[in-house]
C-alpha cells in the first residue's frame, strides 16, 4: 500500500533498463582484447537499446491510455488468491548469514554508525560483484569454448523463437535475467553465439525474469499481482511491437554494433557510456521532473 500501481509502472520500466548495467560490466572484463571486447560490448548494449526503445514507445502510450494498468488490473482480479509459488533461491540463502555477520561486525563489534556501515558494505559488495563477474567470464569461457556445439548454443542458434524460449527457461531457473544475459555476453565475445540469436535469447530472459515474481505474488494483494502483471505485459508488449518487424528488430543490434565499433577504438568511451546512461541520464530525468513540478 505504500506505492500505487500508476506510480509503480514507471519504476518497473526504469528497473528494466537499470538491470542491463550488469551486461556492460561483464563486457568490460575483455577490455584488453579488442575484437572480443567489440563483440561483447555489442552484445551487452543491444539490451540497453531495446529497453530504451520499449520505454520510448510504451511510456507515452501508457500515460495517454493506461493500457498496461487496465489490462493488468483486469487480469489480477482473475488471479488473486490462486496458489502462489515461491522458488527456493540457494544463492540468497547461502549469503544471508555472511551478510548478517558482516553487518554485526561493523555495527556491534566495531561500533560504527549505520550510515558508515552501509557505505562500507556497498563498497565491499561492488568489489565482490566485479570479482564474481570477471571470474564467471573466465570459468564460462573455459567450460564452453571446448563445448561450443553444446545443447544450449545449438538451440540458441537454431531460430529466434527457440533462442527466446531458451532465454525464458534459463532465466526462470536462475531467477535473474542479469545472470542469463551475463552468460550470453562472453559467448558473443568469443564468437560462439551470433548477435541476432543472443538478442532473441535476451528478450526471452526479459519475460522469464517476471515469472517468479508473478507466481510468488498470487497469494498477495490485488495491487501486488497487478504490478507483477504490469512487468510481464510491459516486456511482452515491447517484444510484440519490435521483434516481429525486421526493420525495428535490427535497430537495437545495429546501434549496439555501431557503438561497440566506436568503443573498441576509444575504450575509455565504455566508461563514459556506462556512467552517462545509468547515472547521469536518470539524474537528468529527476532534475527535469523537479523543474516541471516547480513551474
């Protein structure tokens, strides 16, 4: 009840964009290998361009017609009270005790205020993310390069719909689209998975990431189910508008290839892009909103 459904819809759209920063971080691990970095960076940023296109189309449409809110509200009345499903998450279960132990060490043992402890934990967490992504990339390449004709890569390369289905299934299994797309980026960089096939798998991951939240919300309030359905309908609507039209479907991959070609020549531009898209642009939107409200 702390957030209305109309207020949650733009946040969902922004979260869809924000989650793609992980792909860019994964691509950075091959920064010293120009050709591989160019392919990997294109694979990372095509997701950004697709989400920007989807937001650019659906945000004004939603503001004008409220079709996502209306559709999700209608569906939620049929689903509320159904048997919800909560998938076990072994990763969260395994790290929670460690997080609590670090928090207690900083606040109770060392006597640090909560603000300082939070800052330290964020810094440690970011360092852990960078290490994990770099390690994941090396391990994945060692495992996959010798098995490039494995079931996953064969299915992803078979057709767009098959790649999309694989993206959905893997994401439902790991409960994170960031993990699925981060696994794809090294495969693109190594030349194992073509950019177009990976694009379809990425769109499938966009759908898959909404499934676990939707299933878990079914025993909750109507508003919770509505928000989960909005996320699902937003991703499906973007795919239905963009992917079936060849001209529109090529826009994210072509823009990503062009950006990657420029970034491969000027590698510092990758950091400028990441800071600009994921930090400066949201800040500009906040400042613009405040200016419009003030006037």
